[in-house]
C-alpha cells in the first residue's frame, strides 16, 4: 500500500506571490502538487501518494504561529498522511522557522516530518531532533540538488528502510541507538586512543556538542547617564544608499552620523530585501526608533543617544559574516564607551 | 551580531518579531516587536498612537538594559 505525503510550502514557492503576500493565510490544496512539491514527489517514486499541498505566508506563520499550526493539524487530521514534507527552506530564516513548526505539528500527530534546510538556517535546531532534515545549499538556486535528497528520504522512510546521515545527507538527530558491533567498548576506546597517539584517523562514537553561549552583560546602573547606541539588521541607510549596502547576503556594515537628527523619517530608508519596504520607507523610525530614543534623551531618561548608528542587512547573510560584523561593531562601541545597545531586526 | 556585541560586556536588547529565532541565536535580553516590516511601528494606527506605541516600546527596551538578568529573558511586548 502506498504511503501518503502532505507537502508544506511558503507563499513564494507556493506560487502565491513574493514578500507582498507574506501575510497569506494558510490554505490547503487537496490533491494538488505545487512548485517544488511536484519535483520532490516525482523523485520519491511510485511508492507514495500525494494528498495535497499546504501553503502559508512566512510572516503569517511568524506572527500567528498557533493559528497556522492549528490549521496544519486540522489538515493532518482530515488527510491522515504518513509523511509531511516541508520546504526546502534553504537559508531562509522565516521559512525555516515555519517548516520547523509544520514538522513539530506532524511529529505530534505521529506523522513522519521531512524537510530540507541549509546548516545555518535558524529553523533547523527547532526540528532537527525529531525530523529528517536534508542538508541543502543556502540558496534556492540549488533546488535541483535539494529535490532528490528530499525525495530519497521520503522514499526510504515510506518503505521503512534504514537511513543514515552519512548515506542520506540529512542532519543527525542526536539520538543514540543500540547497535551490535564486533568489539567491546574497552577495546574500541583503546584502539581509538592508540590511533590518536599515532596521529592516525579515528572517528568518535559520541561527538560532543559545541556550546557557545555568551553570559548576559551586567545591567546599566544609571540609565540617566548612559550612552545608548542604535544598531539594526534592517538595512537602514541614508536615502540613495551612498555606501551601497547590499540588499541581501551582506558583505559589509556601515555607520552613519545621526547626531544631527531627531528622527530618521524622510532622510533614511531601507535597502533590505525580503520584506515589504513601504512602511519603513514612509518612516524609517518604524525599523530603527531614533525618534523615540531621542525623546528619552531630551527628557533626561537616558544620558545620550550615541552619535552613530550601525547598520547591515540581515537576510541571507552568512553567520560567519554576522559574527565578524558583531565583533567589529562591538569593538567600536566598547572603545567609544557606549553603555548599552538596542538592536532591531526585521 | 547581538551575541558578539554582548561578548564585550555591553548589555544589548534584541528587538525582534520572531523571538524564537532571537533566543536561538543567543540573544539574552529580548523585546518582542510588532511585525517584520515594521518592528517598532504600526502603520495601521493613527500617527499619535503609533508614536506612543514606539515611545513605550523603546522605554521598555531601555529599561531592559538596566535590568539584571541571569538567563535569556523575554521582556513584555
């Protein structure tokens, strides 16, 4: 008997529209295969039957998570799929988050969750432990490579075949399973140690997770004397974008003197791709609230608004770049004696 | 970026709409905002009300900078 697969896509891949449609309420197209679902379903082969495609706007999912999840749960209840396939989301943060949410709903309902993401997608950690997430490239240009990976996972999981992260290119779930091996533990440990001492290759049986947490910084003791800086990943720049900040996958950050401004309205706008810029371009304080912070300075509630604001574009920007930007900006702020930072993200 | 700036010992508030992402990237002080295209505004409100909303949000963010925390903390939206 063939296994039933339900697909989940965002508004873009679902063919509804771009960023202007990101608030699109979830809908279910029974029996229909839309966009990437078509390719994945074909790649998964004959053993499966598609029940249809769920489409939901990324912003809708982000801001109405419970409602979106309830909708997905209802469709699962009605359609009784065996597998839910969400994405691939590549490195799209909001889409990854939505796919993770869809996977969570499926998992709770006893449906096998499959997705596809880039390793830096923030959605990954929200579903990696209970979903089969194919390791994709960071951009949709690599769709043609993602499709067979997801199709393969679906086919094997549907058939009840064993899959491994190595052979099937998915992110390890971090579960420990009981397996039978030739040698007992003590011998394997000594073999590993000897290999290590001899500079030979060895493979650990239990990779340790790497934690990189930063301790919360101590609070500002006296806000009325504090210098507060504004930083944003919302792509806010002076009109005309004089330093040509990228609209996606930022390679740089910029800083601008705002000491002569009471508000950003009229003089600044956003170059950030991936969200509708209309509201921000009417008044950039909607993304970086200089006007309100200036007000607090005037009222003596804070000491001073730092003379420069720092800006970059968050969408599609590599984590490695973000780390570097943060280090460089933080160094400047530290040296300038800034006491606290408000960082806005879109 | 939030995490690297905080590493210098400077308190930082991440004002973001999808706070789940915010905490998963390691932000410690988080203030939920209005919506992705206008975190600190709301074009559906009349000007005066929008201004008031932003003012109160920024005051809460600044107060969060003055608040002692032990772990990741999401302040009141």
